[in-house]
């Protein structure tokens, strides 16, 4: 059996909560604060804790994306839309990263990808999630109850794009 390589935790988390990523939507911001904290925990973990922390981050992210997908489905997004597609791609990437960390012992790869996930998240929050937050507010959607105060504000056509600048439609 080969001895696992010792890898070093990050000197500091790559992403901190700030006004740059706050969207002013309570439910989304709360979830995003959790994401930022779990990402930092994973980045700062020692070798033994790294994969358990990655798993916590993945578990959170399944829930986090699942909720946003549900809110989209409830407010006239098409079943396939670019925001939901991006969620799926990121979850597949995280699954593959966990597999390579767990089965192939590639802990350094995990450490290298985590800050990239942080960069992706910043961009995603500022575009797709920001557009979703504005859309939810425009129809008065209450995430706690799933009720809409202004369903008449829903668009007539199902939304296949994401409303963000990163999406063509
Ligand atoms: Fe999000
Ligand atoms: Fe999202």
C-alpha cells in the first residue's frame, strides 16, 4: 500500500461573504452564506477532514440547487432552463471530484478545484441567482409557503433562459 501524499490546507479561504455576493433576498442569501462557510471549511481542512468536508459541501449544494430549481419550477421556468442546467453540471463535477479524491487519493486535485468552485459561485450568484431573486421578488414569491402574491406578473411563456447576462436567451 502506498502512503497517501500529504497535502496542505489553503492558507486562507478563497471566498468570504461580502456585499459583492449578497443579493438582498433573505432565503437565497442565507443559503449562500452556508455555501461560503462550507467551502471555507473544506479549503482549510487537513487531509483527514478534506473528503468529509467536501461531502458536507456536496450535501448542502444538492439541497441548495434543488431549492432554487423548485422555485424556478413554481414560477414559470421551463423544465429545462440554463440556470438549472448549470446546477446539474456543477453537481456532476463535484461527484466526479469526490470519486477521484476517494477512489484515486487525488486530494491535491480536490484542493485545486475548490477555489475554482468559489470563483464559479461568485459569477453564478451575481448573474443567474441575482436574476432569479429579482424574478421571485417580481411575482411576490414566498419561499416559506410557495405562495405568490402577484401571479399575474408571471410571463405568459415558460422561461428557458435565466434572465442573467451570462445567458443568451
Ligand atoms: Fe444559489
Ligand atoms: Fe443557482
